[in-house]
C-alpha cells in the first residue's frame, strides 16, 4: 500500500496503460469517512461505487435517470455485489441489453466525476478484488470524454461542500435568516425546479435532519450540481453547517491522518475560538489561517492538510499575536474583515515584529476591489486572495510563498 497521497487521474492513467486488473480504493483526506472503489479489468474500467452510502447514492441516481418509481433495495454482502445487483435490477426493468449498458455507463461516469474531482487521495490497490462477470468495460478516455466541465464544477463545489455525501445541517438559530434569504428569490425562474415540488417551508425543512447532499437532491427532485451551487452563499455565510458523512472516532482520525503525504501525523485544527496546534516533531511546513469564519477555516485546513501542510487556525484575531509567538509559520492567510481588529491593522502589527516581518502574508476577503488590494500592499501584505478560495489557487499560493520564506 502506498502511504503517500496521489492524484487519482494520474493513477488511473498509469493503471490503464499497464492493463492492470483489480480494485483501486480512493479515499479523499477531506472526508476520511468516504471512499470510492474503481474496478479495472486489463486497464478498462468496469464499475465505480462508493464504499459507504451505496443505497443513498443509488436512490438519487435511480431517480435522476428516470428508472422507475421504486429504487431496488440492495444488499451489500460484498464490495462488488452492488454491480451485480444493479445489473439484475436493470434487467428486471425489461430494458434491452444496449439500454442496460447505457445506464451502467451513466452510473460509472457519475462515479468518475467524483473520483477525478479529488486532487490528492489515499490510494490502495487490491488486485484480488474483481468483478468476475462484467457486462461492460470502458477505457478511461471513453468515460472521461466531455467530463471536464463537470469535474471543474465539482472541484469548485468541493471548496465549500466536500462531497455529495457531506451532511448539511440548518441550526434552529439560523433557520429564520435562511428562510428570509430564500424567500426573496424562491419564486424566481432559476428556482422553479425546486418550487414546483416544495413550498419554501418544506424546502427549508430538508436541512434540519443532517441529510447528505445526495439525499437532499433526491428529495428536492433536482440535479445535485444544481442544488449544491444554489447553497454556496448559505454555506459560506455559515448558515448551513457541513458535517462528514460518518463521524469517525479520534483513533480512526489519527490512524488515517498518518497516511498524509510524508507520513504526516498532524491532527485537524479544532474549529473553535481559541484553536491550538498539537506539538509534533515532523518537518512539514506550518500554514496559519487567521479568520473568524469557521467555514473558511475548515476549507483552508482540509485543502492544505490534504497536500501535506500543518495548519494552525486562529478564529479570534485579538489573540493571534500571542498564539503566533509559539510558532514560525511559512505563510499566514489573514482575513480582512474581522471583529475587534481588522486584517489591515493585524498585518501592520505583524510587519513590525522582527519574527514575522519576512513571513508571507496573504489577505483574504470576500471582495475583489482595487482599493482593498492597494491598502493590503500598503500595510505589507504579500498577496491577496478572494473568498471563497479556489483550492488550486490556495495550494499554489501556499507552495510558491513557502519557497520564498526567509527563516528567522
């Protein structure tokens, strides 16, 4: 087993060229409770399924592809049994052989979009786990043709909703504001697909049970990309909280995080007012994020830890200098709009410190104005990043600035 994070697309390309057979387990470090299985036969993809939440995903896809009012309830005795039972269920729909293959193709493509939207993942090869009697097999090029737009879309969504299995929760204290935000636009043409089946009150109720995105899309009877994009503002404003599909124990989290690049053993930074960083002896670079938004903290942490960084999150800017005194960060990401002390003033204070005067500081803001950029430069900021942060830009900026850091 390879303990380093790898790019799923590169791995699939290599195994396709090798004409490899078996199962590839692909687990995103952004949500350790989610894992995807990709079955290959002589380099061709036979099927892709999730390890958890199989029935939930199947319910959504069955509805999406209009396969009938009642989705079959599958029994998952073995990892590959989903494929076998799905083939049987499609056969019972009295579909022709070509129609069955067409729907299997659609199921596999949907899984591939999820797999390829993961930039770095824990990869495990299980050559003995195979689908013995497959109706179909496709080359990677056949499956990925014309998927660039969908993959790009999911990568953007992943910056605020990690996975279609992520659970979304609307707390009672945020329910009224959420309702008012949606009331002004609920009857707009854009939301007609949802309003057709749900009154606004019933739509709001979809988010009180910590249902995952697949479940919400199925209940709302809309495409999962459509609902995810509509929820961006509510999630980034912390009205909707995001939870992993499955709550892991502390031991499970610690065990899985040992598999980060370079056997990194950093634990997730707590998303609390006074975040602390566990002491450790690894040599991975430390990135600090000072932002009062829990959503931004979570995004920055998951994105950067996934590529091997340690991340220290500080939500209360008034204690930032005290917290930073214990560490030497490679890069500091600093929110502009915070209570008590804004990012400009804090940046200016950091630049007056001998310890942090040469540390790259990136200002984070929800606006993209020239005045903000100029003011950021005046107080000594190194760069400027607009929120919500694009994961690729966040990683690239961290790596480039890390290399320019002057050790004090």
